[in-house]
C-alpha cells in the first residue's frame, strides 16, 4: 500500500458539532487515501472513568446518571449533524447494553480490568461511528471500521500490548479495497481486542498509538497528530508569551520535552511510526493552515537549545552516608528502596558520600524515608521544580552551558544534571523562582535572532 495518510484527531478536535464539521472539512481537502483515527469526544472518557469509580463504590444510581449523560451528549450530536435514525439507534443500543452490564457488575459487587476496558471503549466506539456517518454524508467514499477488529493485543486489560503480526494481517485484510470502494477509513483510537475477541485498551496516549501502529502497518506517507495547539513550542506559552513554534524536532528531543513537562503528545505512542522513519506532524485543528511541527528520527538542526520545559511539585531527597565511601552496592541499595515503593526517580547527582535525587510522586515518600534512614541521613526539599533545556548535541557544544548558567545569575540552583543525556541539561530550582528562571533562559536563547527555517513567531 502507498499514498496513504494517517491522521489522528484528539478529543478537543472532535468535542462538538462545530469541531467535527471542521475535522471533516480538513479531511475533504486531501487527495490522498486516508485513515482517520479519532478519540472519544472531549470529557466522555472522564465520565466513563467516573462510572467505573461509582461501580466500585456500589453507587449504581450515579453510574446510570453518568451513562445517561453519555447517551444524551451523543444523541444530541447526531441531531445537530442531521444524521439518520439508525445513528440514534446505535447510540441507544450501545448505552442500553452498557447499562445491563453495569447492573450485572453491581450484583457481582466487583469490577475487573476486563470489564473496565469494555466500559472505557464506548467513548471511541460512539465518536468514531458518529463521525464516520457524518463524513459519509459529506464526502461519500468513507468506510467505518471498529478498531477492535484490526488492533490485536494480548489480554493485559487496561494496558494491552500489541500483537504486531496479527494486527498487520488484520489491517491489510481490511484495507485491501483502498481506491476501489473507498478512499477514507475512519476508526476509533485507544481500543483493540485479544485473541478471544475481548475488548482491550492501550492505556495512556492510546489514540496516538493506534494511529502510529496503523501508519507502520500500511507504510503511510506521513502520520498527522491533530490537537488544539500549533505544534511543539520553545516553552509553555502560558508562562512565556513570546514562545516560538518549532518547525522541526527529533524524536529524542520530543521524548525529553514530554518527560520534562511538555504535554502535546506522549512520544512512546508514536514510536511505531518513527521507527519506520515515517514523518510525524503535530498540527492544530483550530488552525488547519498552520505550519505545525515535524518530528523525525534525527533533525538537521543540532547543537542548540530548541526548547525549555519544566515540571513543578518536585521533591529533592539528599542521601548522605560515610558507608557510601568506596563501597560497592550502595547505589543499588538506595534504588532498591524506590523499586520496592514503586516510585520513579527523575534526576540523580552523586558525590563521594552523598546522592541527590528527585521524585515527582510523593505518595510513598514516608515509607521511602523510613527505609533510607536505616542506612543514611536524609534531607528533604519540597516545592521544587525541574527546568530542562533540550536540544540534540548540547552536551558536547561549547558555550551553551556557560550561557545557560550565566543567564541564571542570582537564581539559587539546588541541583544540576548534565552528562547523562546529550539532549538535556537539567536543573532544580525552588518553585518560587521557576517563572523568573524560565523567562531569563527564554530571553537568553530565544529572544534574539533565530534560524527562520526552524523557529516561527506566533501571532
């Protein structure tokens, strides 16, 4: 297969009638064969998660209220889009079945991960069916596919792993009639099925992942991720009003930015496309003529800081012990404490007798401190923030570090992490000094003359 464009539209891009009309207009403008992957309508997945929580609490009345809200939202949408009665029937039948399942789960008194996936899948099933019906009316040459028929997984419900061999087989079977019977396929993201036909879900960023898997299997010309922002920016525009749009970024850079605070996409979810060197574009459905950002294996622009990300609510843990001096196994002992307490570590810095590290999840902090205190002295600093400057090759580029730290003259830096990654220079500052620090760094690296082929001024 060739000449295929895979496009994914997130929840905010399909949140209501106006947004869906806009999406279909975007689809219309391309001459290529297209696979369009859509998320649940904005807010619907949260309602379904509430259903699951209320089932666990045996609050059947509130669960049914939530499901009726899901029903009414989608039925209203079918009316606004002037769809045929069978679209309304599809919504009613889907919700009626789910209500029966809900009553059964209430009688049983528990809800398994398998049942949770059945409930959570409804958002994508309803949105993709409704959007495909509207697209058929407006464009004509459209085929609807239930994603659970083509995305094959294991039975690890709520976090299913893809069976790429079976998925590739199913996708190529279903897509065999491209150019003959249809030019556009519409399906939901996030959902699949195991070998027994049970509905599964792909976890966080599942719709992006679905799109990337399809792009890989059909050897797509490109994968487009449509969201409600113009692309990947040099910093968070809510903090930095002069943030610039990046026209291009490497996969490594996108991954570092996402880990350290940027929320445009989860890079793990687009890896199937990137690994096959399929270009990935991040675009804005509210600004369809915008430039967007291209993500690829390696950017031609290296040895410069491209963006500054940050994360709040960081805790520094300083671990000091004379027993660490010259002793092997001490670091393993420390990190085993975090492993046992299921807490990931962000940044690490070591000296002869001390380790400084950061965490952003302090749920198990009291237990961690208790265990660490049996063999070391512990010092805590809460309300800290990570600032991460990202760009391939910056570790080995002279002058960048001196400019970085020179810009922060007068700011108290609690911790530095440089060298572990060639893509990232990280520091920790107090949350009180975060905004000031970001502004100083952005001014230093982005307010002067920049490469016009890489950076775009936002209006």
